[in-house]
């Protein structure tokens, strides 16, 4: 049997975040991206979610490189956690590499990392793969697609992309190159499905600049703008419009400061001389000459904008009339926190421009249906694998592929961990590898699993109570206690009757056990738990976790 | 000093849900609505949130009635919790009364309630107030505004409303009557601010019917539709379009069944003969003759649609090709659960019509800016109080009021608990009454407060551990233990080293205390907590709740 390519998504399918794709041929493994995800509401206490890379760890000797398509967290965020396991050379464009370095430095891992800078149009070879990065548009600079020449043909991974005909600070995505590859023949394409359900063509980044212009023109107040720190193009436009209207620009928020520093060093930001000022200089300028760029577009409770809204920012206070522009959409799950901050800004007398009140304050960085079809029609891949999306996005994207002529049987909708085998004349799913979510809590990677989460959920819902008593080793009688300690169950100061009744119930339970010659502690504990939990459910409709502690004296 | 009217919102301002307004003149108190709210993410284990009605309880003798504007939960849901405190006569239109009865029956409170049916256009008198209900459009039938004639003039409360020129099953909101009152002179208006940030005019309920028509026409599959159970107009349209295309209709989901039964009994639903079938009859009809109306429009995990999507519904299984229509928008906070269900329906091969994939599947029941201005311009109130909204909605609504000519100083943006005093020639805020959220958990009303919630949050984040040891009463030496019990902290089976180190640390701590002649338990416990928590934070970056239990033997 002829060797086949294996393509495995270890993350990023049927979920949001933690994108990571594995491409294998014979002995060589290539890893594309290494992203992070964030906990959902049921993952109590979890900080971040990373992909299970057990399969890669087991085959670490075969990995010839980790290639990154761009510097967003959902594509690079897991590196600090997995590099200790699979320390392969990293390949990334300069801005992506700068962000990775910043991240690894924070985790004190920069020394062990081998980071190599790549450039659009300049191919490089790792293992049996020759990789050509291709410039694409996205909501971060330095984003590339990857055309990977393998012994069986070209595999094209679009990365996250959109097609912007009037981009800021860069060219339109290199459609010509995609077309050339299409003419040459592409064996298989993996493409970004994020916006597959959106009709039409995503608006250009430049449209937001027009909105900024209309909001800056003749504005006599301070202007405070928040956006995603990683969106350098947006930040460039805020700086440009500020320069145009004679405003100085102050920056607040750690991630914003970091991002602007890295991007400026690498030449991704053009900052006019003398336009940047420190926060403490704001007071030296009239209001109409001030722009403040801040973090907090998702309503994050530690962000600079949040602290301004709630009068908790050391240097900036909202003044009635301040024009606050929220140039971002709420990431699903953040709607309420954003709404919270907007309300508070209104209360402080700010004039807030946000998604609910006006349009064109933000554009997506992902291709909509017409762009996805342009990509499909240019590349004309033999086989197609929609990636980077939930089930509905993958299915809708596959319908788009059919509409431009890719046969139904040449499209594979996969799932995390499934092994797609691609030959010159075949594509099919064959087998699975270990995969899934690994939860990170503090320094613990993977030690919080279903048992711990189940307990945390139980504790969160109804709290807990510890029943402490000591029993005589001679006759099993109660020597001290029962004492009842509760946390998160009821307000103890107002529940003394309830606690007294629990103590009585435990005492009765012990005596009943004694009367029946039950002396083993496991049974005693179970009896106490059963008696208490049914009593408490009946009286309070709550089911706290009950921990009996028995000492023998 | 002349007596003034007092108007107090005990809920519904600067929050979502639990609408309740108090109107007072001299000795008479009128309560308008009595709604419920739902817990936010920080309210661990809380079932529902009700308004603090301590002020009403204290003045219960003065309350002459509770008037309900319509039957949505955020206007009637608290009745079962507060009726035991303030049992005043209830006044409501027939459908609202039907829903209230259903609710009170579930709570075994129907016997104590005095429910009176009111009708649009028919005034009634309670205390010094003469109340005229006025028909309005909303996303539930039987909704009314209230024109309340007081000794000082007319107070108009719009309730929740929209203006629908082509409504289903009812007339357009009675604009004529609002205009007549406006000509007569309205002292003060309170108006719904929910959609104050939306420009234009909210689309008619009928537009959704047109969408249904296009989705039913020539459809050869089963059609499964979900919407809010309370939206009888929507359900009427689903039944009508099913009849038009020769489909039978089956109903699933308890709240949907209840609602349809109550509405049909009261004549709010016109159901053609022989169109309704039982779920077990579905199999007797071809697919193109079946419509299923189901609960689950918010992705609720116990709902019928959820159970269908996850193959957990006893009678209905999704068949590839089923057309599923989600005729609702996700209530803020529910976006992820709706998305979850949509993905699973796609996976099962259903064709899903949802907000992301097509428009006009749902319309709001609240007035947009043009409608709000029509209401303001018709009623021309002397004083204006925007209600039912978050801060930004109230402020935007007040701007709308200014734009139609209400002077700035005649508008009051209030907050929960603040007392607005309205005289014939004055309006101002003067004082506050007790107010806020009361959390309901199980049968406990208000016993879960900040201490309990703080503990639940702590337990949810990092779990807990109990340290048990017994000490000699003679020399303070350790007789047994320390034993460590953890829940929700680490996976115990893989943390034996950590637990062993904790035991050693506790032992060392006790000996160190002994060496320093420290014997009082409070200090011992604090020492154990401090030692363990700093050790655990250093090694795991987690801070579990630590409960030392010491027994003296």
C-alpha cells in the first residue's frame, strides 16, 4: 500500500480556540499552530484550556517543526505549556515570533526555544515538507497561509484569513499566488470556517477608519478608544486619525502597551514623531487634543477601561462628555461584561459609541461566504477539509465547497483526534489518536479532571458541611460532637435552629447504628450522609456536600 | 406642604428582570407588576432573584392592589414569593390571570390569592386610584398599559409595549386612547426603555409569518419550530401556516403545553379542528404533514428540543432533513447554549434555520426609537420617567424624550429604591427605601447572601481541604492524624506526594507551636491554615479553602 499523508486536528474543530493541526508523511511530523482555549462556565476554577498533545509527545522525535500562521492566542497560546513536552523548532513571521518570544519570556522558556523567522514568498524546508508562507489579510499583522509541498502533492492551509481589497499597512491577500498554486494543482486544502454562516464579503478594515474619521471630526472632547490589543491595523488607524485631527495619543493597559512596543519595533506601526504621550501628560493638553487607546474591549474586569468606568484607574478618570469608542465586537460569552462597562460609562456621563448604538465600529478578520468561495475557486483543491469552526460552520463551509464544484465525496468533515488519510486518489478518515481538552489551573496541567470539576460544581451549587464527632472505642458512644461546620450552604448566624436539628439527627443516627450493632465507620458515615442529605433536601431543597469526620478515642 | 405622589421602582432599573413599581398617594399604595430575575454567573447555586419588598411588607396595610401589565416572568414571577408577605388583591387581564393562577397553583398558593380580571377600556378603582387598562402590542397576548388617575393627575405606565400596525389576533395598540389622554393632560409617564438604543420601528409580528410561509411552502420534510412558549401570536402563526400547508401539529415541552392549553381555553388561540395530534401519532403521518412545536428556543438543557438534539427525547428523534426553525433570539447570556443545540442539530443532519443563517425569524416585543417617540408625542406627559432598562437605555430614552420636547428638568432617571416625588408642579428624587436583590435557593428566600456566595465562589474556584488531627490534652502532642480530606482541589489518586507533604507540614507546624508554648486552638488553626495555604499557593498556584478540625483527647 502506498504511503499516505495523515492530517489530524488536535483542536479547533467543533470548539472555539486551541487550533492545532498535525500533518504527517512517513516519519515526518509537522505541527501547524499551537493555540489555547478558554474555560466555559462549567469549568470551575480553570484558567485556560490547552489541547491534549499526548500523541505528539509520544512521537516527539518525529516532529520536524511547529509552524505558526499568526500571533493570536488561539494559535500560539499553548506553546508555553507544550514546549516542555515537544520542543521542536518554531517557524513564524517576525510579528508572530515577537509575540511568541514575549509569551515564552513570561514563562521563562525563551532560552529553550528555537524560533526561526519566515517570510511570505520565501519557501523553507523541514523534513520532507517544503513550506511556502503566503500573505493573507487578518485582524493581526503577519498572518500567512501555508502552501506545503509534500511527496504526494500540495497541502494548503489557509490559516485565519479574509480578503481585504483596501487593507491598512499591507497588501491584499496574495490571491495571485493562490491562483498559481490552483493551476499547478493542490491536493488538499484546509480552510478557515469561522464566518462560513455569514453571507457576502467581510467589510474592509478601512471602513472602520472612515467611522473613526466621522467620530473625530469636530469632536471637542477627549476620545477614548478600545479595541483588541493585537489588532495593529486598527491601532494604526486610531493613531492616523488622531494625527489628522491634531490629537496626542496616550496608551493604557499592559497588553496594549506590549503589543504597540513590539509592533513598532518591527515596523508594523508607523507612529508620527511626538504624537505619543505618557498618561501623566494628559493634563497638559486641552481635551480636544487627547486620544487614549486602552484595553478593555471585552469588558475584562482588570482592564484599563473597566478601571476608568468604575473610578479605579490611577491616572484617568472619566469626564462627562468623554467620547468612548468600543471598536470591537463582544466575543461570545462576553456580552454581559461589555454591557456592564457600557452602562457604567453612560452613568459617568460619557458619550459611548458601541455596537448597540452605531454600526461600522468593527469588522471581522475572517472571510465570509463570498471570500471563502473565491479561495475555493482559486485553489480548486482536489480534496477539501473545512477547519476552524463549530459543526454548523464546517457543514455550511462544505456546502460552499460543493457549490464551487468540489465533489461531495472529496470533502471531509472531521472531528478532533480523527486521522484523515489523504492519498493521491483518496481521502478518508482512518483511526483516531488521543485528543481533547487539558485543563490548566494554576501550575497544574491536566490534574483537574472530571472528578475535581464535579466536586467544584457541587460545592458551587450548594456548599458543603463537615460533621465532626469522636466515638468511644469501647462502646461506640459519642464522646464529643457532633459539631457541624458549613461553608457556602446557609448563613450560619441565622441558621442555628437548622444546625441544632442536624446535630440531633446525627446523634440519633449514631445511636440507631449502635442499637443495630453497626460499628464500621464506612457504614456509620454513609448513614450520617444519608440521614442529613434527605433531611436537608426536604427542608431546604439543597444538597450540600457532606463530609463526616469520625475519630475514635 | 401639599401631598405628593411617590413613585418607586423596587426592580427593573439598571438590571434585567424583576420589574416592580410602587405608586403612593397619602395612605394608598399601588403595586405595578411583580417580576422575577435570573442569577448571573457569580450567583452560584441561586435559582431565581426576586426584588426586596421589605418596604411593602412594612406597609402592607396600605397596599390596595397589585396590578399586572402582562404575563411575562419578569412581571409576574415573584408573586409566589411575595404574596405570603403582601397579600393584596391582584388585578390582571384574563390571560395574565390564567398564567398567574397556574404559577400560584404550583406553589400551592392559589387559595390565598384574590385575582380580579380587568379589561382594556374598563376602568376600576382601588384606593384613591382609578385605573384604566389600555391595550398595547407586545410579545404576549393580554398586555396593557395603565392610565392611573390620581388626585394630582394622570400617571401613565406603558408596561412593555410595541406598536404593531399589522398585529396577529388583536388590534393595534390603542394609540387613539393614548392621544386622548395626552390631550386631557398626563402628569407623568413611565415608559419601557428596553429597545431605546434601536433605531427605527420594530417589525410587525406578521413579518415572521411571512418567513414561516416561505419555509413551509414546498417543504417535504418534517418542520420543527421552537419559540418562547408565552408568544401566543407566534404559536398562532405556526398553527395557521401548518393548516395552510396541510400539516398536523404536535406539541412538546411542558411550558409550551401549559401555555397553549391556557391560551386556547381563554380564546387567545384559534386552533382548527383535528389539527392537533399527540406525539405518538406522528408516525401515522407522512413527513411533509408534520409540524412539531417545541420548547428549547434558549437552548435550555432540559427542554424538548435539547433532548431531541442529543437523542434523549423519548418520542421524537431528529431525522436527517428535518427542518428546524428557531424563531427566537438568544436572551443575553444564552448565546452559547443556543449555539450548542444548533451545532448538534446540524450534526444530526437537520436543516436548521436560526439567527446566524437567516433573517426575519423573530421580532422583538419592545418599541424601538420611533415607536417610543410616537408614544411620547401622543401622551405629551409633563414629567417623564424612563423605566425597564439598563443605564444606557434609560439615558438614551431620556434623550428621545428631550427630542420630542420634554424639558430636561422634567425627566428623572432613577435607580432602584429611590423615591421620586411628583407634585402638580414638581418632580424630584427625595430619599430611598430598602431595595435590592433577594436570592432564592431551594426553599431559602434571602438566606444566601454575600458570605455564602463568597464561600461558594471560593469553593468553585479551588475546592477545599479539611485537616483533621487529634491532640493530647496533656502535652499537646499529635495523637492521631493529621489526615487530609480534599474535594475539588486536586485529583487525589495522583496527588499522594502533595498530600504527604501537606501532612508533614501540618505536623511540623504543630511541633513548632508546641515548642513556642502555643496551645490555644484558634492560633493553632490559623498557623495550620497559613502554613498550608502559602505552601499550596507556591506549589500549585491555587488557594483551596482550608478547614482545620482539631480534637483534644
